[in-house]
């Protein structure tokens, strides 16, 4: 391949990536607005791309696009949570840090996780991101006796519902998007899991790593 044809191929590849990212960005925005029923024409117009390019990237139609938009957020979230809790051994401390940081991330960047609310509790059943991370910690917490001896699935549905409620609260009521509210809810979740009230209160006072910028990079979710 000549250098000119190589440059042309690279340019085409970058254009495809930009088009795909623009479509995913439009899908995230529509999900956040509760408009998963938007037409393909509206999606492509919002993304600023041609109608005909849609099925080149998402042959499965709107459902595939919206699913991929959700998966992208969940995968980025899971990788971030693992990176900020990798230095901890205690499942209760892992859970406390994860919950508190998630609340602070939502308060600081409400548009980042807001699209997930369109899927509601269905997210807790998806074998991606949120479920994977939570099930790992909950299973270990039960096995080590840190959490009440119930199936991890039961714990997930309980605390997952609280987490989704927290995201809804923080994205819809700026006056309640405070560290104090987030930590109070986090302590309540720890008590729900079986951690003693005094210890739960202490766990949510510990220091936290800095939040990522959580900005969109070339239309993709980036936690850096």
C-alpha cells in the first residue's frame, strides 16, 4: 500500500470512528431525556451525520444503538470503579468507597450517568459494568462474613435500587447533591448489608481518591 493510499485509509477509519461516536453521543443524550423512541432520522440529525450512515454502524437498528450507548457507559464505569478500589481488601470499605464516589461523580457530572436511568432496574440484570462490579464485591462480602448471609443477588437488588434512586435524586435536585447526603445514604446502604451502624458511619468518613474528569473524549466515555 502506498503512503497516499495508507493516509486515505486512515482518514476513512477516523471518519467512521467520528460518525459512530456522534451516533452514540446522540443516543446518550436522548436516553437522558427519556426519548428512546426517537426516530432514526432524528438521531442522525442530532448526531450531525447522514441518514444512510446509520445502518453501516448499527445494522440492528435503534435498539442496537441504544444498547451500545448503555454498555459503553457501564463498561467505563466498571473499569473506573475497579481502578479506584484496587488498593482495598475489605469488601465493606470497597463498597463504601464505590458508592460514595459514584454519588460524587453523578453530582459533579450529572449528564454522564443520567442516560442509565432510562433503563431503570433492568441495568441490575445486565451482565456488564454495574452488575459485574457489584456482584464481585457482594459475593466476597457474604463469603467473608462482612455482609448478611443472603444470596448476593438479593443484596444487589436491594442496594442497586438505592443506587439508582440516588442517581435520580442527584440529577433532579441540585440542592440535595451534597457530600453529606451522599455519605448518609452510603452509610444506610452499609447498614442494609449488615455492617454495624457505628462502623458504617466511620467508613463513610474516610478519605477518597480524586474524581476523574469524566469528560467525553471524541464522543466516547472517558474516566481520566
